[in-house]
C-alpha cells in the first residue's frame, strides 16, 4: 500500500475535522458546550505539526496542518464572539 495515500486520507479527515463544530457554532451562535482549552491545545498542536512539516519539507503535513490551524483559529474567534 502506498503510504502517501494513507497520509493524504488522514490529512483530509483532519483538515476538515473542526468544520462541523464551526458550522454548529455559527448556526446556534452558542459555544456553551465548546472547550476553549481544547481549541487552544489543538491549535498549538497543529501549529507545531505545521512547523515540523516545514522543517522536514513534507507537503502533506504542511498543507493539512495549515488548513487545520486556520479552521481552529476560526473556531477560537467564534468562541470569543459568541461566549456569554
């Protein structure tokens, strides 16, 4: 099996993993059940993976973690916008 296919599949799943949460926040205008600590932890993890991908020059890691990091930043912005 080609490991690039597995890596690409994992990248697609993780890149868009927070999109359903972002959509739910937008629709409900509520972040009552969303953990800011979790969002921050994941964002930091994605940023570190992005930096690692840049270091080893791995396009799959760079693209997937850049997209994931941006989606997490969007979720964090929405968290602060809709928090009570």
